[in-house]
């Protein structure tokens, strides 16, 4: 990692945009020089697309590789098109193998061939190793720069070896102890190495209980373990317990951030790869898929209203009040869905306590249903001077908030069991249910008691 | 940190709940023994409240302190009430000072006094130091276990010092170089220390450019810097650049997780401190605040519909179609709001490009407005056999989706400038706007052209 000599200030983006406005290229360069690639990436994403090529030419070649990695996928794709092959090969040379592996799918065959040709045999093998695992597994996440030692040598020998070897890889908090078949048998923490009598042997000092990840472990499990066990680095092993690489906390932090962004964006049908300044046509096309799904559900709800046209014709106050019933159900259900999705993600909710959770949410739904039934019932009577409208809307509220609780628990659990991401699909399904139940119960009860 | 000897398996929770069902206390203990405190906390949160005291008695005393820290605030409060003072003092003794500082606000005065009495002078001073800064600042987040060295000694002396000192604090990837006034002048990475000729002096090897945090720096800024600069630990300084502590990545990962949970839970009016099995009455009361706010906005929207009662009476199809107009506006606006909140959080959106973003979102809104106007217009005509209903609903769709885009950008930017968390308030305000605009434009146009 290149050193950050200067931390980004919040007004860097404003300064950059002002400099671009006036065409002051020297100022653009002055702002970018010495900035960390992560900050350069943020500035580029905040720059309108037509000015990005200019900004990109002012980025230090040494930082281009890492800056590319930090960019949203869409923005990166645009810049990759703008960068000639030689510059891409040079940029790749500044990166770790696991980072090159992340870029590979987006590069042309010629550039890949050149990058591979520029690597020595060992690094080419390493790159192959990382590329052979899916991107979202421990194997796809790993670096291949683990330092290994044998158990029968003394710490003195280890210390001499490290000194001869030179700079340690980033985030090296432990060395890995392997046997002659490369099988992982322990780990030696750097802190132990530094504070233990150098005459002792590795086997006497090493930790034999190592948290290790199979190469195909999903990256979410890796992230959870790093978080729970406060890891800085951890080994990745193949099916024969052979050490094949190590995962470091900085890559895990990126996974955690991606997961968090996904949980925020998915319920609105958005993707974390998107360029916030993408051409409107591209954005419009992408977003319209999700809007189309929502349109179908809105039409289903409208069809339910359509069943009761003659009732509404007679008591038009129903049309005024019906969005309240549907909307409150949607809001209450969203609370349940959100709490359950979080519980599932954290492992607090499982098959064996889902029923218990359901009972509790039903109680909460019924309670809030009663409270808001009273409130809305009273408001309805006073507003529309229709005494029977009160009990009708109150009953509909209780029914809808109870259904909202029921489906608020069932939908995420069922969606997850189907292998679909609950964050993506639960909200749309839930509001369909609460709209349908809300309109049907309210207008249905009105048909029975009001007309 | 205690060592995890066993990683949690996904069915631990199911096993625990089954054991509790049959009253097999020995099995409960067997499941908990050797588990990491983070896993124990997850299991406790997944256990119904009435069984938690039993589970708690089976948790190793040595793990109780850390388990308490990992629990949601509400669950922790319940368990604190169940734990006698002596056990709490004993639990505190197993914790770092920064962790004790996190617990202090929830402990009784007697327990605090006993904990303080049990600390030696140095640790009491350290605890005071952490307690003197707000919890969500660099000072509140810091540990006080930084290892410091002077610049004029050789690495050999540093190595001897470390060996004499014994085990290093968790996540020690660097030592801090201070002058005799404790002012921070550099940092010495452990990797450098291990791989450099021991005869050289600290001043020759240390890094003078140190990313440091003022004690009052907000924890979000700290987390962003750790993430962007791949830090493992970083120094905290007072206003005179004196080293007062250090922040480690494990605490930062917790901050990132909290922030992520907040972004997911806040839009549904939920809090991350909540117990998923809290008594229904407590949950119902908490959630009802947010539901009440939403009720007010629903009534505002209903009042708009109320203005057009006589129009609806004449063309009852309007009541059927109006939820579609309002709902599609809400969905499109939610997409814009979500994208803008994310842009603000990442620093991609600022004052100087907000106008540009607005233009772009308006174009997206108008485009999608046109597409769905056509679709919904056609559906309306075919469904209700009313030729003029098509153009009316189509115009309303374009108007509402354009307003949705406009307010989707303006609301989060304005809310943030008022110092309110955009994630918390934007959604509610937006749907009020899209409901009001949707109903008003649709029913208003219908009044002009249809009756």
C-alpha cells in the first residue's frame, strides 16, 4: 500500500470541481498529488463523467492501479476504456496478486496476456491460485504472501530469516507453521516472537489452535469470524489442510462495507456498482426493472380496490381513508421485516425460535393495531361524521397490522429458505400483502356494515 | 481477548434451544464451554428472555465481561440486573480499560466504586482518561495501552525492552515514538523493527508521517480513515499533540458494524440496541412513535384525497387507480433518496455537485415517468374503458415521478444540513411528498378533464 502523506479534507471535492470549472489543471494536479487512492477514487466518482478523463490524466501512475480498485464498477469500466494497454500493464505491476485477480475479469485478453508475461513464475502461479476460486470465497479473497516457518527451528532462526527476507507483507501479525507437506499445524504470533526467549523452538511457542478457512468458505462467514474473533490475518487451507494463502483484515473490512451497502441499496432495487453520475438513460433503464415489479404489485392492490367500486361510489369517504389503512400496515410490517432480516443476518433468528418470534411479533402487531385502530377510528368518525366508519376502519387496522406482523416474519424466513436474498425481495412482497389485506379488509367490512 | 477454541456452528442455537426445552443443563454448559464471547452473546440474544438467566449462569466467569460487551444494550441491561455486584466487579477485571469505560454508564455507583478500588493507580488514571471523552469520539474509542519508545535509542534496545516487557497488547502493529514531553513525533512499525539492522537508531527507521486522530475526532471519521488507509492501529493525541492512547482495528470494525446497522434500521424507525425478544408491550411502545409520525403523514395525504370527494363520487375508477400513482412516486423517490444518502455518506455528493446530481435525477425521473405513464395510461384505458383516464393518469405519473426525483435529492441534502440523520428522516418526508403530489395531480387533473 502506498503511504498517505495527506488526509483528504471534506472540501477537496468542492475545490476539485471549482478547479475543473475554471480549467485550472495545475490546481487539479495539486489537489490530487499525495492523496490516497481511496480518496482519489471518491473524488473521481464525485466528478461529472465528462471531466473524469482530465482528472484521470492527472493521477500519478503509481496510484492508478489502486485507484481503479477503489472505484465503483461502472466508473472503473469507463476509465479502463480510457487507459491504454501499456498504462494498464504498468498499473497492474503496482498491485498485489489478489488485487490483480479482482481486475482480471474486466480486462481485455491482450492486457491479461501482457500482465501475465510481466509476472515471474512464482507470482504467475499465485495469481492462478487466486483465480481458481470464486471471488466471494475465502480463496478469492486471499493473498498468497503468507510467511511460513517450520516447527523444529528456534525463534532466533526465525528472526534471522525475517531480517534476511526484508519488509514483511502488510498486516502480518502472525507467521504460519507448516510441516513438510505444507499442512498447517500452527501459528506463531509476531508479538510472541518478539517477547519470547529466542532460544526456544517454534513448536514450544506456537499456537496449535488456529482459526482457518477452507478455500471455498463464503466470504460472509470469513467476515463474521474476523469481526467476532478480532482477527488481523487468518490462514486459508485446501481440502488437505495445506496452507494456500492468508486473508487480511483490510480486505475483510471491504467485504463488510460491501455487505452493508448491499443491505441498504438492495431494498430500493439499487446496485453498489452504479455510477451516481451515469447517463440518465442507463440509470433509468436499470431502475425501471424494480419499478416494473412494483407496478405489478400496485396493480394487484388496485384490482382489490376495483372489487369494491360500488361500495366506494356510495361512501366516498372510504376512498379518502383507505390509503391510511394500507399505509399503516406497510409501515408496521416494514418494521417487523427489518428486525427479522437483521436477526437472520446476525444468527439470532433460527428455525427453532422463529415460531416464538412470530408469536411475539403478532402480539406487537395486535397491540399497535389496537392503539392505532382507536386513533384512526376516532379521527374517521370526527372527520366524516359517519359513526359506523369508526368501528369498520378500526377493525381493518387491527386485521392489517396483525397480518403485517405475520407476513413480516414469514416472508424473510421463507425467501431466505428459497435461497433468495431477503433484503432484496422482502419489502416488495410485504407491501403487496399489506396493500391487499388493507384494502380488502377495510372495503370488505365497509360493504358489510356501511352499505 | 480470550482465545476461541471452537468456532460457532450454525446449529448451536438450535441445539441450545432444544437443550433448554428438555431442561438438560449439562448440555447447555457443554454447548457454551469454549465458545467465543461474541458467539455466546448471539446465543443469548436468540434465547427467549425467561431462559436467559439459566443460560447466563452456565457462562464461564472469565467470559462474562466480554459477553456483556457483545450484547445488544437492552439484553445487557437485563443481564446486569441479574448479576450480583461481586460477579460484575470480577467480570470488569477481565476487561481492557476502554471496554470498562463502555460499561460504566450502565453500572450502579457501588459497582463503579468497587471496580475503581480494584484498579491500580495507573489503570485508574487510564480509565479516567477514556471516560473524559464522549463515547463516539476517538478519545472514547481509544485504548490506553500504547507502547512508546524514544527516538535516540537503537532497535536492539527496543527489542530488549519488548522482551523484558512481555506479551504485547492486542493489535500492536506499531510502536509510537514520543519526545520527553510525550509529544508524538513518529511511529515504528513492528515489521520494520523485525527486519532492520538492530544497530540502527529509532530516529533512522521511524516513520515521521503518522496518521493521528485528535481526541475529539468523530468516530465516523476514524472509521473512514481506518478503512481507506488500511490501518491496524493509530495514535490518538490531545490538543498539544501529546500521545494519549491508540485506536485498534477491532474497535473500528465494531463502529463500522454499528453504522451499517443504523443505516439499515433507522429508515424503519428501529434501534440497534433492541432485544428481538423484548416484551411485546415495550416493543409496541417504541415502534408506535415512528408509526404515529407516519400516521400524521398518511392523514395529510388523505386530506388531499378529501379535497376531491365529489370528483371521486363521479368517476370511481379514480379511487381504484390513485394508489398506483402515489405508490410509483414513492418507489421512484425512494431509489433517488437511497442513492443520494449513500453518496453523501461516501463523500461523493457535496454542495458543488448536488445541482448537477439534481439535473441528472430529474432526467431519470422524467424518463421513467414517461415510460410508466405510457404503461399505466394504457392499462387505465383498457381496464376502465375511459379514454380520457389514460392521458390524465399519464400526466400525473410524469408529474409525480419528476417531483419524486426533485425531492429525492433535496430532502436528504436539506435534512443533513439541519444536522438530522438523513437515513432516519428522509423516507418519511419523501413519501409524504409523493403521496400528496400524486393524489393532488391525479385527482386535480381528473377534476379538470374528466368531470
